[in-house]
C-alpha cells in the first residue's frame, strides 16, 4: 500500500519557493485550505501566481497573502468581498486575470486530464477573447483556452485516507476536486485522516492517484463570508 501521508503542514509544503504558481481550492471562504495558506504566510514566499476562484476576505484566506504583498498575480473569476484585492487591482499593484467561472474550472479540469487546451463559447466577442484563437463549430464561435500550469495545488477535503483518497462535503466540492492532479504536486489537507479501507469506495470523490501529499489539518475556523439571517417574527 502506498502511503501519501505526511506528518504536518510543514512537511506537506516542502519545496515551496518564491515565484511559483499555486492552485488553491475553495469558494469564498468555503472549503479553503486554511492550514496551507497559513503556512505560506509563515514561509513568506513572494512573487506568487495564485489560481483561485476569488481571494477570500481582507483578514482571512488568500487575503492574508495579499496583505503581506506575497502575491504578484491572481487568476480568478470574482473579486469577491476582499477590499484589499480590489485596491491592489485598481492601483496596478497586483496583476489580475479575470476569467469566466466555468472557464476557470475547465482549465483546471483540462490540466487534471492531461488536455493542453479546449474550445469554449464563453467570452467570445468580449475582452476575454482578445489575442486568443477563435474557431467556428456548427455555426457557433468558440475561444481556445489553455490548461493551467501550476507547481502546487492546495486542496481541502472533509475526509481522506492514508493513500490520498478524498471525500468532500457540501459546497467545498466546487474547485477542490478539479484542482486535484492539475499541478505537479497536489497537497490535500483533511479534517479527518483515516486508515486505508475505512472509506466506502462508492463515496470517494477523488482517488489517491491524484494526490501526492495528505495531512490532517488543525483548528479550522470555517468562517462564513456573509452571514445572513432572517429576522424573527
């Protein structure tokens, strides 16, 4: 049995260096790799290119890396609720590539599946398509998009076993699964790490072949980006 378990987040992020490209799973603050992000802040690596749906909030998630000016480029689909992200983008301090959300997901999946590129109708006729190859299929125009190239993918799952098999829970099953195996090294942090054979094979979302390192995370805050409640009465 191949074990992909590492003892802690420090070992999991071994090899991380300045000027690398990272994929980071999650949607808003849901399903983000909290431990990996905290370690990146601690390591103080700079010049990073981060591929993520958005950049969290000012004081949590990728917002922590933005605060420390560790990110030079964000590849995202949504500025979100992060004022510092918006400020750095508008001031020109941060290079930002905004792309359609579906295209972001598909560029991850293409990398995961080993496809160099694909055609999509999303963005045709807009700034998104500028400088890109376009082609007509069945009377409809499509834009050629290339798969992402990343050094590390950091994902967060609910449960995982020592072989790297993963189960995601709820909304965290968004960008996390399609980022697994989409980079040179995939690091998975899980809330619960169990022995091989514990997980029901029919419930596994991502097989361990897509994961190189797995560890059990600690002290998950699981913040809610915007807490909205109904008024009583």
